[in-house]
C-alpha cells in the first residue's frame, strides 16, 4: 500500500534514518566498551603487520625470481658450452677420419702409376 501512496519518499527517508541511527548506536556501543582503545591499537598493529608481511613476501618473491632466472641462465650457458664442445669433438673426429681416409688413399694412388 505504501508503494502506491504519496508517502513512499517519506517511508524511504525513515528507513534510511533508522539504519543510520542504528549504525551510530552500534559504533557508540563499541566505543563505550572498556577495551575499545586496546582493540583499536591491536587493529592498527595488525594492519601494519599485514602491510609488512605483504612487502616482505614481495621482496622474497623478487629475490627468488631473480635467483631462479640466474640459475636458468647459467644452465643454458652450460648446455650451450656442452653442445659446442660436443660439436667440436665431432668435428675433430670427422677431420681425423677424413685424414686417415686420405692417408689410406694416398699410397694406393702412388702404387697405381708404378
């Protein structure tokens, strides 16, 4: 019925006023408790602690990320060095095999004209 009457605005205002008054009473009751100052100090301390914890986690995360990045870079360099070393060894073996093959063929070519 209120919805269709001209008092809807007044009713909404009354609801808002009651809610605001209730909130003020709640806050006042909390402030009137004997442990209010202790609660506020602990709340502020906890807020500072949360901030410190988040900053510390961020610093540790960045350090860990940097350490892992450096280890990965070193591992890649070692893998590249190993690959280069293997390639050099294979190249040396191939050159040695080619030299041996050339040495075997050289006496045969000398023997043919004679």
